[in-house]
C-alpha cells in the first residue's frame, strides 16, 4: 500500500524538531552550566560525550530493535527516554546523575533519528534528497530556537528550564505519533515490519568499490557530525573568550549559525537533485572549509566570526541529508542497516570530538581552538573527494559489467 507521505513528513518534522532541540540544548547553556557546577569545559564535553554515546548505542541497535519490537514500540520508547532525561536535567541533580541521565537522552535521539530517517529514504524514492532536506529544516528550526529560549532563560537565572522545553516537546511529539499512527504507518513494510527486518538480517555481499564508498561515507559522518557539534557547543564559550560577549549574547550567536542552516535546507535538496549529490558535497565542503579557515584567522573579530558562521552554516546545511542519501544509495537494498551505520559513525564522532575539543579549549584557549575546527573542515573536504571518487569508480565498473 502507498504511504501517506504528507502525514509521514508531518510526524517526521516533529520528531526532527525535538531531536534538534535536544542535541543542541546542552551547548546553548554550556557557559552557565559549567559555572553552576564548578566544572571545566572538558567536563561539559563529557556530558555531551555521554549523550552521544547513548545515541550511538540507540542508532546501532535500531535495526535489531525494529525487528524485535516493531517501529511503533521503538519510537515511543525513544521519545519517552528523551523526556525522562530532560526532566532529570531540569532538577539540576549531582553531576554524576547528570552524566548517568545523558545516555538515556542520547539513546532516545539515536533510535528516533535512525528509524525516521530510514523511513523517509525508503518511502520517498527519487525525491529522497528533497524529502529528507525538508525534514532536516525542522532539526535546524529546533537548533535555531533553543539559543533564543536559552538566552532568555539565562537572563532571568533559569537556564535549567531550557531542558524542560525539550522534555515537554518530546512528550507532545510522542502523543502525536501515537494519535496519528494508524493512518500513517499501520501495516507498512517501509515502516520497519517483519519483511524489512528479514531483509536487513540477510545483507548481500558487497563489492570492494562499494565497501570503499561506504568506508569513506562512514568517515565523512564521523568527522562532519563531530566537528559540527564541537563548533555548535563551544562557539558561545569561544566568543566569550575572544570577543568579550556576554553569556546570553554568546548563546544567541548560535542562532546565526543555525538560522543559516535552516535557510540552506530549504533549497539543499533541490540543488542536490538538480546538480547531483556528489557535486553538492564537494562544493559545499569547499565553501565550508574556506569559511572556517578565514574564521580562524579573524577570530578576534566578533562581526567576522558571526558573518563567517552564517556562511559556514549555509554551506553545511544539506551535508547531513545529502551525504546520508548518497551513502545509502551505494547499497539501496540495505537502507535501514546503512542508515544505522552512517548515523552511528556520526554519533561516535559527536561523542569523541566535542570531548577532545573541549579539553583543547580548556588548555589552549579559543584562538587555537578555531584553528582545530578549521582543520576538521579541511579534513572533511578531503574525505568527500575520496567518497565521490570511489562512488564514480563503482559506477563505471557496474556500467562496464552490465555492457559485458
């Protein structure tokens, strides 16, 4: 039966809005949080690391959990875990409890993002770039909104309530999926039913060129998501150090970056469909690398940093969605498993790199940290070239075999 795509997209947008708020809320209140607990930025990075390690576990386990319990049970459990963890944060418990709750939030994010992402790619067909980019807009809206909410709450001394915003939205999204479920997904094989589970349990043999393409894509996700989260989590703190910006003003600076992300995602899918995913990845990574190199050279200028953050955000806006579609098309019969693998690599990068960057920021300060972020952007461009070259080589090989 044909999937009601409008309903699927509506529910998916709500899910990605929740994930966008949840993944960025820690960074938006990082400055007052580390002061309230009397800890360093590296310790704040540890919280981020715990959350994303939980996300990695949820992402990698999602295909098995779908086969074992079904898509509905997994999504509802994911939203419930998000809400539980966020309301735990609101209580401002001991730092040990904060670190223990973080993996629960991450596990929920990972399960939701993997299942919803694979559902969209499987059901949208040739319009996957546009559909996933459209849904990613709502991730950006969430990431754009939370700095404004956090800045207002920081100003009145209630930064903890930023976590309540995320928890409340998780509850509302859970209710929406439950209420609209029968009309949207009942009986859908693309929704992760037994047929999809059995297919994922018997992966076909992959050629060497496909493996190289997937290895490059996995590396791309590790570096991209890790460096994006590092920049998003520590930009406010770096602006406080180099530009003398207030804590609330620094939190608002994230809105420039995520605003550009949101605007870019309105057109990213169409651009990728028109010019090709490979061309989109190379051009966007090139612009991104240039912006971060300039930012590292002009880090003492708040105006330059804000302007270049906008350029970088616009360039990066479609990288996640377009790279995910690009990678899964290397072996389209394994969409759920490959979505899990690529998102898992991204979450691993999000667990490792923010921790390392936080420690680097503690030790060397903001100026050198900008240079580290720029180096990661250059590395991302190099990996994109490898992925595109490997995919083109695979395509030529398959065409030659078909003609033979």
